[in-house]
C-alpha cells in the first residue's frame, strides 16, 4: 500500500528538476499523476512536449499511471485545462503541487517591465490560477460525496522570504506565494483542503549556476517532504512554510516582537528613536 493510493495528483513544471522528482515520488506511492510542463527554456521562452512526455514514460515504465499536459499555468484558461486533463484521464483531483517556474534575473534598476511581468505571471498568478481551478474541483467532489478534502503544496523561496541580489521579480513572486498560502489555508480549512508551501534548496536547471547551492542537494531530497504534505499523514497541517535543503528540514515562521507602547496618546519620531531598542526586541 502506498501513501497516495487512489489519489490523483497534478504537478506543474514536472518535466525536470524538482517537479519531475515530485511526480516520480507520487507515482511510487500509488498516485495517478498529471505531468504538466510547458516545455520552455529556463527563462520561459519556447515550448515543447518532450519534457513532460519523458516523465510520463518514466512513470509508466515503472508500472505507474500518468498523462502529460503542456499548458502554461500563467493563464486562467491554461490552469483550467490542466485540471480538466486530470478529470478527463482519472475522474478527479486530490493533490496539486504548484512547482512551475522561470527566471529572468536582473538588478532592479536594469529590470525591464517584461521581465517583471512574465515572472510574476508564471509564479504568482500561476499559483493563484492553478489553486483556484483545482480547489473548485476538490470542493465539487466533496459536495457530490465523491471525496473529502484535498492537498495543495505551493513553492516559495528564500529569495522572497529573505532576499537575494538580482531577483526582485522572482523574490516578490515567491514572497507573494507564501502570503497567498496562508490566506488560502484559512479559506479552505472548512473544506478539509490543506494548503502549505515549501522552500526548496536543490541543484536543478534553475539553480545550476548558483555556487551557493551544493551539488549534494539533489532535487530528489525535497520530494519526501512534498509526499508527506500530500498524504493523510499531514491532514492537520495547513498554512505553514517548510524548508528543505539536502538532509535538513526546517519551518519558516514570522517573528513579531513584544513591542512598546507610546508614553502619550501618539508616538513622536523622537520617541521612536529613543526607544527603538524596545520596539525591535
């Protein structure tokens, strides 16, 4: 018995890297998988079917069930078509992993509008579009008594939660995804749909040029966390952000200090300066 027996999972950007490893891990645990990949280059240019088809062949060769989809997540119509692929092939949707992504790195002062727009579209709008389309289907299944709940796993990044030089577009999108995850978790809790995010550090096509990512951090080392969050082992975990790097797992949390109260009815700039150490600790 696999942890995901009888489940239907969609993994976006699953033609290589992290997405491929997630898709293979899901299939190994018994899930039927929609392998979505637009098939473009790392910067989002071009398209093709070979990447998604290759992963589908891998899954089927190992005895699993999978179908390919080549739509872009960056449009509402594309997201709906991806979900429809799952419904047409397997009759339902239980798990969504929002993994698709591209890079258009450039320092803030040199970044062109198009570089900003496409990265926000693929990462942030794509996460919204896919989550809305998949959640609507999950809720329909609940209301028709065909199932209960669902699992959504988003992909954030330390570039957004901490910051990274030359990635204003990517960092903004990834920080937005973390905030989006918390809101979606609050809204979907009544349906039994959990929504969590991962912050992966892995050597992939996206990070091959970054010396800060060790070669020992293979993408396959992130997938067990995703399998866990997609399974009933994590049915009570939602609205949280978990980091994975090699053998290490951690949780990202916001810190709110105890703060301070103004001496009078309203703060002055001078009092803020005098008491700043109270505010920040």
